[in-house]
């Protein structure tokens, strides 16, 4: 599928979003209810991986790329996964809670 051709895909039915967060970056994929890829995006992690803002920025960039090709209002369900065993503890304000 061409990357961001400037027009939104004319898909029918529901769309589903998958977001994968790992130490190398964030990847987003949108598929339709027939299992066909409708859009995708990816962004590398840039900076200190202990900083929640690095993770947020990578996820936001991957999602923005994917949503350049499809309407996010059409997404019926979201699945998020991450590197096994990775926990980034933050407080209510989103600030990391430990420096180790």
C-alpha cells in the first residue's frame, strides 16, 4: 500500500488498530474487518527510554502516520502490546516515579 498518498482510503466496515511499543520504537497498524492492512505508521524511540515522554512521542508519531490514511473515528477496537516484562512506572501526572 502506498504511504500517505494524500487521500483517505474508501474502506467499508469496521477498522481495528494495533499499537506495539518496544525498545526500538512504536508501530501502529490499522486493518479492516477482512484482515487487510489499511494503514501503518512507525517511529523510533529517541532519547532516554526511562523517560515516559520518549514513549509517548514515538506512539503519537506512529499513530499520526497511520491516521493520515484512515479516519480514526472508524476504529472499532484497539489492541496495545509491548516488550515483554517492560514496565515504565509513572505517577498521576505521567512523570516517571523512579530513576533506576
